[in-house]
C-alpha cells in the first residue's frame, strides 16, 4: 500500500525558514516525480513545486527563489525548503506522487505576523 506522509509543519514567525518532508512508502519512489502543493481556502490544491526523476525542478512563479524542492531517493523522501516565510504562506501543504496521482494528508504551516 502506497503512503505519503508529510512532516515538518509548524507555527513560525514571519521571516523564518522551514523545511517540509514527505516520505513515500510502498513504492519505488526514485522512479517517480514528486510535487508539493498548498490547499487553498476553496479546497483546490495550488501547485508549488515539482521534481522529476532526473532532479529537474519546476516552480510556480510565486515561490521561485524562495522555495526549493529536493529529493533523497535513498530515503524515498522529497523536501520543500521554504525561506522568508510570510503570513500568506499559511496553509496545509501536501505532497504528491505525481506519477501515480497519489496524495499525502498534508502538514500545517502557520506563519505569524
């Protein structure tokens, strides 16, 4: 059974950095594309970043230069490094195995002003 488990969400003050992790089990994740999304108030999942098998990355314009996605295939884990966080970054962050269209449950990030 495939599972994606996010962790690292926290309450942080504005300007701080935070790293989220997503561990994938039940699948050979090193052959998959991984992504990070944020759940919007209306429930849709807004794209943030993507990392392909070869390490190629893609970012939404709003997070370029501020968020960095990376992966450790030895640990079947994908990371989202977030810098200079602002209250507008508050939300539930979800990891996705894009190759099989499978989501994690999310981890909460709250940025206080």
